[in-house]
C-alpha cells in the first residue's frame, strides 16, 4: 500500500518527550472503542510524506527529532508493507519504536520481517473467552492468542493489555487471561486498563471502581510477576494502594477536517485529568 490515512500525530511536551503516530482504519469493531481512527479518516499520506510531517513536527516543538515513537491506530498491521516501510524510515533516524496492535494480523512472517525494527510490542488482548471476544470485537481471538505465543517464542519485548469492563470483561476474565499468559511465561508483562464510558458512544457498561481494579490486579499477580494497572495513555503503578497520577501536556497535529471532533473528544481529558492540550494543523507544520 502506497498511502494511508493519518488523522493526527500526538506529541508530549511534559513530563516526557514521546510521539504517537496514529494510522486510521481497524479490522475490529470494538464496542468500547472511542477513537475516530477506527474509521478511514485523516490526510492521505505516503510513508515519505508522513516522515516529513513527523520530522517537521519534532523540530517545530523540540528543535530536534525525538527518539521515542509509538505507532498506533486504528490497527497499524492492517497494511503490513506500509508499516514495514514506516518502521524502516523511523529506524534510519535512530528512533525507538513501540507498536500497539490488537494482534489479529501478527503472524510468523510479519514478526520475522519487523522484529528487528520494533523495540517493544503492545498487544491488546480483549478477552480470553472466544464468545466474549467475538461479542466485543466482532472477531474470534484465535489469532491473537497465537500471536502472543509467537512473540514469546521469538523472544521479542512485549506487553499484553486488557480493558476491564464490569459485567463483560470482568475480574473473572482477567483471571482467565492471567492464567493463559502464565501458561506461556509468568514473567510476561500485563497491564489492566479501565473502561471509561464517558469517551464512548455506546455506554454499555460503567467505569470499574478502584476496588475492582485492585481486585483484578491482585488476582493477576497470583499468576504473573509483572502486572500494572492504568488509564488510557497515563501509566499508573500500584503504590501503597493508590494511583500514581501524572499530569501531561500534549500537542496534537491534526488533519484539518477533524479539528472539531478531536477537540470534543479531548474535552473530558482536559476537564477531568487537567491535561493541557494544544492543537496545530498539519498545514501549519508543513508550511513552517
């Protein structure tokens, strides 16, 4: 594939310097998904055009090209040749790459092709129970479970993540996932995220309580050595039974037609978590 739709790039100014490259379109139809990137939206860019936008954005905000990038979506593996070319170009710039994926299209051939380019994989395992997974995503989880085994066999660095959704992907399902992961290796990294209904259109469940998150954490810890809990982009570890909350300052480089939608989506984060978010158009960056 020569080009792909890019809705926005995200850069953190505080407390760390990191970029997220968001590729639109996804092969799942998750009921709890809140991102516009699941659809084909944004500016259509070749890999070279995207790299130019990325480099100019880095220099615009940091006066240098940063070395920490997360490729996310949508689903980045949907078009593997585009992903490979993008990773190749980023690696030529000396950048550490994290790939965030639902794992469905991860196979032996793709791992062999990109494992030398990807420093860290994040696999979003929605559910261990196939019926729950199919209900939530519209697809089975056979390929995802196989992908996790393959990543371990290939000795790549990866973490598995799951969204805790009361009444659907609940504490019992978290235990099933932890058991599955421990059957491969109890040292696999595992992160439990919380469902946030305020971000979604289909509010089919509620936000889990802190007690439910802690219960899920403690159950997963019975099977796995490396477990954390978190919210969305904020990494939060358990410290004395409290969340370690960080404030972030972001910049979003947006495709022009998506500005109002993106601002509306970010309103909750700004008001609830005190995040500071600036918006700059792709045109402004490219013309700078």
